[in-house]
C-alpha cells in the first residue's frame, strides 16, 4: 500500500506514543513483558516503514519518567529489553543509515546502559538516513524545567539578558534543540491524551489517536495516520 500524497505532503517529523503493550499481553493471558517484546517488534517494523516512506524524523516515546513508578520487576524487564535493543539492533540501524538520538533524564539509567547509548549515538551520528529519536526516562514538564533552569543560570551569570528570553531561546535549550517540531503525533491504544510527551514541541502537531494496541501497529496504520494528517488544514491559529 502506498501513501497517496506528494513528498511535500508528508509530515517531516512523526512522534509516536507507543501505548498498549501491557493490555495486549493481559488480553492473551501473558505476562506484561511478552507485550513489551511484541511491542519491540512493532518498533522495528515502524522504523523500517518510516524510512521507506521518506519520513526524515521519527521520535518514539520509549520510557517515561512516570514509568519508574511501575513494579520493580517490570522496570527490570524493560531495562533488559533496552539493553537487548542497544546490543542487537544498533548495527542494523547503522547499516541502514539511521541516525539515533536518545533524549531524557539519562542520569537515572544504569551506567552500562548510558555507556551503550553513548556508543550507539557516536556510531550513527554521521548517518544521513532516518533520524530516529527515542525518549527514555523522559517527561515533557521536566524537560521544560531543565531548560528554564539553564537559562536562569545563564541570566544570573550575565550571559543572557532577561529581555532576550523568547520562544526561540527556550527551544534551543530543550533536548530536541536540533530537531524540527513534530508535525504529526500518533498515539495507540485508544487513549486520547499526550501524557507529558513533547509538550512544548507538539504545540501545533496534528494529533491522531488509534484504537489499536501498540504491538498490533502496522505499516498500514502508519500510512493511514499520514493520510489523515495530509487531509488536515494546518492554519497555526490563522483564519481560514
């Protein structure tokens, strides 16, 4: 199936809240980790599809700052999946020209995971294909607070004038400073909220909510969301 839109009609940046792994497993009488493993397969397929469709930027919500509150066993399993991804998938991403970025409060992750992240970023940083960003230990409010603190420190040191603080300056201090804002935000599982994800960046994103659990997400779902985006009238607050 192909997307019925010209290249100029495609979203430049798609962000996805990958929701529903636990419910997928529960509906099948399986442990939650089985849903997360199946969700990892959906990630692999989605990255491949986005690259083939010519989407320049894809950002995935992998693990939120709130997810640390989940049962310790589930967090342990999720960190194990993350290690598996960083060990087993990066070579394939690199081979396919994908550039990987990781955003979030990485200091909360185990040192070995941080080291693998650093290596993966260094390995892929010169790649010119899909720009894949994964949000780990990430919260949108915390990101804005961190930016505000950094700007305040610079203002206190006389490096930034107070009247120079504007939207562009704040954006340059966010984790996503070198990325365009998302054009399209997709959330799976039927929930209709953005759950503290890219709060600043998604101010004008088109939102598409799908009644499908993340492990069942397919290329067709991605293409259908792009079609819906293509049919929207994006006025950015201006009159029709």
